[in-house]
C-alpha cells in the first residue's frame, strides 16, 4: 500500500490536536510522563477526520495519538491506516477488525488489547508492548517488531523512558494470524500462543520464543538464528528451509514437524522430542499389530491399544489392517500403504502422510487435525460420521493440508474441514453434504460433480459459481 497523502493545496486545521490539548493530562508513573486523556466522543470525531484523510478527501486530518491515554476505548472496525500511536497507552482497548495498515505503534503499550481480525500490514510495532493481547486471525504481514526505544527531550537531552526496547508479545494469543515476512528479531514472544500462525519468511533472529505454542505454525524459510525455542511446542509445524543456526531447542517438541531442508547440526537439541525409528522400539511392529487386533476383538479386555505416535513408519505396508482407534499422532507415514484399512476413530493428528496410499480406507470418526496429506491418494475413502452409543462422531480434518490430494469418489459427508488446505486437490464426485468448510482453501481444486448443499462455506476460498460445478465428468 502506498503512503497516504492529503489532497488539496491548503492545509486544513488539525482539529484532533485541538481536541487533545483541551483534554486533561494524566501522569504515567511507569514512564514518568504525562499522557493526554482522550474521551470516546473526541475519538469519534477524530476517526471521521482520519477516514477522510485515508480516502484523500480535502477535509481529512491524519490522527495523531502520540503519548495519549486510550485505554479501554472502543475502536472496533475503525479506519486508522497510517495513524500515529507513538508511545500511546491502549490497555484493554478494543481494536477488533480495525484497519491499522502502516500504522505507527512505535513503543506503544497495547497490553491485553483486543486486535482480533485487525489488519496491521506493514505496521511499525518496534518496541511495542503486546503482552497478553488477543491477536487471533490478525494480518501482520511485513510488520516490524524489532527493538525500539522511546526517548523524550528533558533539559535539552534525550532521555529513555522505557525499561526495555524489545517488542513484548509474551502471553499474547496470536492464533491463525498472518506474520509472513514480519521482522521479529530480538523480540520477546515467551509463552505466546501462535498456533496455526503463518510466519513464512519471517525474521526471528535471537527472538525469545521459549515455552510458546507453535503447533501447526508455518515457519517455512524463517530465519531463527540464535532464537530461543526452549520448551516450545512445534508439533505439526512446517519448518521447511528454516534457518536454525545456534538456535536453542532444548526440550522442544518436534513431533510431526516438517523439517525438510533444515540443518540442525548447530542447534541445541538437548532433550528434544522427535521422531523415533522403528528399530528403537522395544516391541516389534508385527507384535503390536497382533496385540491391537486382540484389543479390538475383546473390546479392550485383552491385548493393547496400538500407539505409534511419533514413530517413523515411512513406506510401511499397513493395507487391509484393522487399525481402528489406533494412535498415530505425529507419526511419519510418507508413502505408506494404508489402502482398505480400517481406521475408524483413529488419531492421525499432525501425521505426515505425504504421498500415502489411503485408497478406500475407512476413516469414519478419525482425527486428522493438521495432518500433512499433500499428494496422498484418498480415492474412495469413507469419512462420514460414525454413531457410537447414540453419538455421531464426525471425521475431523480441521486445518489438514490436502493440497494436490486425490479424493475422487470419497464420502466426506459431515466432515470437519475448517481451515483445510485443498488447493489443486481432486475432489471430483465427492459426497460432501453437511461438511464444514469454513475458512477452507479450495483454489484450483477439481470440484466437478460436487454438491455443496447444506455445507458451511463461510470465508471459503476458491469456490466457483455453483452453476459451474454441474456434471460428473
């Protein structure tokens, strides 16, 4: 987005500054500075002026909130692109769905603010405090979270009024946010919830991500040089091509993480939870399968439930097996043969099933949350709900990666596909009635012969006109 400029030759009066000057000042004891308190009615006037500024109308005035007190105000849905919030205090401020593109939050205090669904593309967040903020589904593409120190002139000298210059995102909730190409070097992101966030190409050099939840994150090509990931949960994260030179991964969970092209030789891998080879198991796979079959036959009275979580099962042949209720969480099943197997109520969450043969398998009631199924052959799979003791258990494929997967003739009736990636998938003649496709991406998928009746399609991408889906070629 290009920088906004005011139209018209003459300068209009900045009424927002006038309003601020009339407002009472409050002493911020933490910084030792006075803040201008702005009331909600004054904000409403300034918002109208700023929207006119964004739309390049002659009556427009850019909003300036430097060192202002804006805590607990409601700015939901406000158009504040390119506004200046340098050093402002916005504790518990509502900014849901706000347009904050290229906005200046340098050294601002946004602790516990609600920024859900806000657009912060290319925003200046250097030195900002976002501790405990809610940033679910935010757009933070190219945002700058590097160091930033707030200094004020006192007795002719610049004096720092911050205890720390690091951007602080500790304990923030940033689930499903887009942070691609964001700059987070040296930032403090400890104990932060970043589940399913898009961090592709982000710079996280020396960032503190200790004890953070990065489950399902896309960290493709991220620079995590010297980053602190101690105790972080990276289950099911995509880390293809990430740079982890001298990164601290002590005690981190890498089960189910995609690490293609990642060099871990210089990283601290002490106590890391990672994939286990079959050769290292105490019991042979054949014995485990026999014991599981006995467990199924006797309703759990004998034998033992199959648990292959975090195991490397690349290329294994499990075709026509009884694997119902088996646990494969985070397992590597690349190019495995699961054709015609019974996987009812099985847990395949965060499993790597790329290129697997799952043709005609029974997946009713199974969990495939965040599973990597790119290029898998799922022709004719049965994934409709299963009724157990009066309760319908749906097949859960939430946020599964099904790009280029083959699902021709599959039964996905009532399946949960929220946030699933189905780009370029072959979904021809699939039964999908009543499925939940909220936030799913079906761009360039083959959808011929598909009836989306009674499906949930909120924010689904790539859906053509329903008239174009007629026919079952």
